[in-house]
C-alpha cells in the first residue's frame, strides 16, 4: 500500500492537545522572493474566522493573520477536568526559503521572559522587552513561543515553499479554495488515488477520513475543529 501524505498538524507537544482534535494544514505563503508574504489577499474571505487576542505578529514587516486553536471549553478547571493545559493557543504560518525576521507584540502577556521551543531552534538576533519580541528564523521550523509556559502560547509554522499546483480539472482532486467552508458532512472522505488540496487562505470546518491507497493530502489551508463539541470531534 502506497500512501503519500503531505500534512502539517498543529500539535503542541502536550498529550492533552491530542484531545482537541484540531488539525491545522498549514496556511499562507511568505518570506521568499518568488512568493512574497501577502495574507491580506484573503482578509475579506476569512473575516469571520476568530483571531488571537493575545498576539500580533509581523513577518519581514508584513502583519500576519494570527488564529486561535481551541483546546477545550471554558472554564479551564484542571481540578475538574484532570487535564493540565493553559487555554487556547494562537498560531500563524508562512513559507520561507531564506531567513525571515519575526516581530511579536502582546498587550496582555509580558514577553521579556519568553522561552522559544524546542531547545536549540535556529534563531538569531533575539530581542526581548515587556511588550515586544523579535528574532530571525534561519530556516523552516516549528517554533513554540512561551511567554508563560503553556498558558496561551503562540505557535509559528515556518514552512518550506510549496511548489505544487493542483490541476482543477483532475477528477481525482478534492479541492477547497480560499474562504471559510462548512461541508454538508462534518467528514471529508478521501479514497484511492485521490488528492485532497486545501488551498492557501481556506479554512475547512470538517474532519478527514482516509480509506484507500495512493492518497495525497496537501495545501496551505486549515482544517479546523474549533466548532465541534469538545472531545467528540467531527462525528456527525
């Protein structure tokens, strides 16, 4: 059985996050000469998608769109739930083929003691103050920005540049273009020899069921479970 899968999952490395069932298949092209970072082209199409209230992010001087990854419903009561986590996570994403400068600002989280994970991540020129943090990412990486441990961190997905262009006339292509999508079913079924492509600037409110061989899932869009009942996922 041959299965090609091109997936990036926003998975904060805590076992409790698995239960959130939020899978993010990465968004936005950025940080390179041939693919300039331009999230504003999807601003109107994604106006109703919730944004982070904790962080503002700029990539090479261009303001990014920072989204929310829901991990549980309030109140976040560890004694009641027996789960150890710190509320919703924020994330943004971009492509790069050369070093990029990231600037982060927060009005409600002090940034001067921020920790960047994983340890040893290749960043340079780190500057911290109470309200701002900046650094240069040397190469594609997944970086967790923790101003206060796991309490509302920011996740940065710096990806290699995508060079795949889907053939929209391909009968085996399942395609979602820019915008917010609510499929008729909460589950997208992908089978033999099919490609599921979530385009840059697309947010799809569904889960995925893969049954078959030679299946490809790729794109720079988001598959989002924020609207599902917590702990149940897309099971309608």
